[in-house]
């Protein structure tokens, strides 16, 4: 059976902490994760993929590392690095898929079509899509649940993790695809300005 993202996070964290900490930390992470899921049990189903697979695993790790005596910057760095190590798999999956001849040409169009489904208002996102042609899509994100929930849970230090995860997954998809973002809400911008286009 395929492991959940949280289970992958536990395993990676066990490798990243001292051996004598591993069991204690991963068990504490499980308790924190369960508590987070229960606290947000009434969230819209559209949010579950974002919270259960991404936000809550990192929050759980951050809280446990704080309880282990780490400073907030240290705990945030280790929680972030542990999650980002898991992003190597989707990054490689995307790059492998885009080796199919000509498929990269469809990515700006697919991005435009997929955004309302994957990042819907029901999931807490608000954005506007700008598209000049099939070769380019630009998106301004005005509201982001990753940012909001990290604020609610008093762990804003880990919020940049998810911006960096985007950069890892989409920044090197294909030599002809350019992924660009000059600012994000988490990093102090007024919007997250996504730009994906085919290099001429």
C-alpha cells in the first residue's frame, strides 16, 4: 500500500533527527497530526488534500521539534527541509512525464484549466488568471489557505516551505518551460504572481 505524505514525512524525519530521538519524535508527530485533523474536521472536502498532505505534516513536525527543545528557527528549518526532501519524487515524476515529445506545449493551457479545480475557492484560494495565448499563463493569487492556516496555528515560520515546494516541482519541468514568480503572500507580497510560459 502506498504510504501517505504524512507517513513519508515521519520516515524522513526519523532519518533527520538523532537515532535516540527518532521513535519519540515520530510518535509525537502522529499525535499532533491526528489532533490537527480533528481540529479541522469540518473543513471543506476541497481543502483536505492541501491540509492533510502538505500543511499538517509540516505543522506537526514543527510543533514536535519545538517540544524537543529546538528554537523556532531551527525547528522551522528542519521541518521545512524534511518536507522538501519529499518533493524530489513529484519533481522527477513531472520531468519524466514531460519527456513525452511535445507534451510541454500543453502545460500553460493545462495549468489554466487545472487551477480552478486544484486551487478552488472552496479550498480557500482566490486568484485571477491572465492568459495571452496557449503559450503563456499568468496567475495572481490573492488568498492562500497555506498562508492563512500557518497564521492561525502560530507557525508562520514554516509557510515559505510550500512556496519553495512549488519552485522545486515546477521550476525545472522542461528546458522549454519557464516558471517564474517574483513575490508571494508568505514572503510579504500583495499577491503570489505565477507565470508559466514556453521559451521561444
